[in-house]
């Protein structure tokens, strides 16, 4: 029986590093990605400095649903990622009066909103008609900290192709680890 050739330690180390890098890139590109929360627009659900995981594969199998936290490319600057709550899906009729969001004529129950504002939708360049219908392939996104959130009220809709995926786990800080609601 012939003796098996033993690889030198340095070659084994380099191959291990290369395989680890390839696997990390595949996981990050297609499966799960970590994101850092840079602003207070989602307080109290997500705090400044929280770190969350996003299921990037989710949209392949499931339609985004109302109430979910999503990371998406900011429509005004596609190099930046935003996290907001998905409020309305394609076909929904949306209105906001005195800080209350109405979907299809019904007021929404939003227990996650602790800092209400008294915003009322008015016709504008973004929304010529109020109430308005969410177009196909678009989503209406709002921050939970409504009085301090740059969201769909100001820049319009998020495109389905820009949706990175839903936030499914907060892993930092350790005292707030868990599933954000």
C-alpha cells in the first residue's frame, strides 16, 4: 500500500483560509448578512448601534408582509441600506391622518410606535393623490420612531428589487439579543 502524500502545513493553512473565505462570501451574498443600525429612526424596536441579521434568501420563497422589519437599498442613494417597517404592500390604499396610518380604509394597530407624530398626508409631487394606492413591485416603509424617521413619506416607495430581506435576529448588544418585533 502506497503512503499518502502529506501536504505541507502552509499549504493546508492557505487552502483552509481560501475555503473559509469562499463559504463566507456565499453565505453573505445569498443567505444571511449582518447589518449595523446607524440611526434612531426605529427606536424603540432597534436602537442606535444594534446589530441585526437579515435573511437575504427570504424573498425568493416568500412575499414580504406588512409589519415586518426589512433592510433595503435607500431609493435616493442605492449605496446606502435602510431598515424600516413594511407598512403597505402592492395594491394597498394608504392614508395617514393625525399620525394614524390607514390601510385600505382601516386604522392600523401599531404597538411598536412609541413616539407618535401628528403627520397628515397631503397631495405632493411624490403622492399627487391622497389616499394613494401602492403600485405593483413597490412597498411603503415607515420608521417606528415616526417623529424622527426619514421614510416613505419623504422619499416615496421602496422597490421590490431593492429589498435585501427581513430582519430576523438582533445579536448585539448582548442584553437585547433576540428577535425584534
